[in-house]
């Protein structure tokens, strides 16, 4: 096609990293490594640049941001006006055509007329080693139809000017006009269970173990603190579950029609482990594959898609370097006694609109 979209499997590190932002670069790298990532494509920074250079927008952004200077209310008002201006500018025809064509091809690949997708911000700032921009821009889930995909790409572009993103860039000394925005459009999964895994024990740094947190459905009930997840420790060498803590999981977030809703977990499943031992070991094995590829301990997001066959239903949503214990020299734990591991579940998904 053109310079405005790129399939994840087309990603080339040396050529594309600066064009697709941190999130899309990670997805492209995982696909290249053969990891089981849901398919999708990136809308590159070249697309955002056509909007950023719009003369009316350049003037508006400069005038509004020059006047805020630490005033929270003025910052919030400026962010609202800038975002509205961004979303009012029509997406250029060639860019819209490419997005629509890629979405149609993704739908064809999936066997669905209008495949539901996550539309996820992927700012170039996410690559910076001295700052964490994750969570500053927006993600939209269960978006369906080409019109809605184009609209939510535009909303991701505008989210580079949320009040929290503006304030963080100002505090970190980053130029608002230098940071660019790519967008990931990725096929959604419909998890029967989901969670995260660390390729070390997050309590003591033991690298001989994989720690897994899991709950029924999407991860929102855990993220919001509404449930305590099941927790499992897997021995990397023996490939066996060496500790398990099963919690009462009274609610789950799941897809109902085209909406994510909070529903009560039936009595039979509340006290039941949400993963079988085979699934636990499969999640651990996938986490280890990511660790071997990246060469350092990883914090991964995963899900088990209820619509895929066993053996093919565990998918990798994201993989990031573990940033606490991996920087320390920690001796492996050799004792057979394991202390409880605190919850390690981070943001996985959220109903319809959430921070990325």
C-alpha cells in the first residue's frame, strides 16, 4: 500500500521502529519471533504527521500550551479544546482508504465480516529510556466496522494531548511537537481467562520460577481490585506447578454482544481454578519463549481465547522487560518453602475505553 499502514509481520526493526512507536514495535518484534500474537496492523507516524502539520492546529497547540504554566484548570481546558480540534480535522483521503483496506483484509483473515479490534495508541515517546509514557494516551476496545476504526484512530491521535500526557511531557522536558503517534489496530480476543506472568518470582527475584496471576474473563475485575486473582508458581526446570493459591472470583468482565459487561461468576466457578495445570504450564512456556527471545526477564500479558481450539488458544498480548529484580543480583531460592506472592496483575484490558 503506502507509507501509512504496516502489517505487524512486515515490521523491520532498523527501518520501522521510529515509524510505529513502542507498542507496535513490540508487537512486530513478537510476531517476527514466532510468538502467538493476535494479528493486526500499525497506522504509522507518517499518518499522524499529516495532521500535526495542519497550520490551524499548529497555531492552536502553541497558543494554548504557552498559556497553561502549571495551572491545572487551564491545562484541562486546553486539553479539551486541542483534542476537539484534532478530532474535527478530516482524516486525509489516502490515509482513510489505507486504514479501511487493511481493516477489510484483517476481517477477511479472521473469517468475520467486521472483526472486533483494539485500537491502541503507540507513541514514539514510549521508546524513551528515561521516562515511562505508558498510560498517558488512550486505547479503545471492541471497535467494530471501518467507520468506527477510522474514528478511533483519530481519537488515539488526539489522546497525545490529554491533560495527563501534556503535564507529564512538561514535567519530563519533552517537546509536545516532537513526539509522534502511531496506532495499533489489532484483532480482539474473547478470553475465558486472562492475566499476566513474570519470568521470575516478583517477591524474591528467583529466576528459576514463572509467576502467573489469572482470573476469569477479561482482566478488569483484577485491575479494579474487585477480585483477587488465582496465583501460580511454575518451576522452569521441572516444568511443574510448585505452588498455587486459588481465590474466590465473584465477578468477571466478559463480552455480551458488542459490549464488555461485569457479570457475576456462577457459584460452581467461583472457587475453581481458572486454569488447568496444562494451561498453567503452557502460559509459563510461552513466557519463557519471550524471555529467551528478548534475553532478559519479561512481564507478559496473555489471554486464553474461548473461540480457539485447545493448543492454539493461548495468545500473547504484550511483553515488556521486568524492571525491578532484573536489575539486581539475586541468588536463586533453593528452599522448598515458598512465601505467598503478591498480586502482579497489571492493566490487561478494560471495558471499551481505557488508558493504554
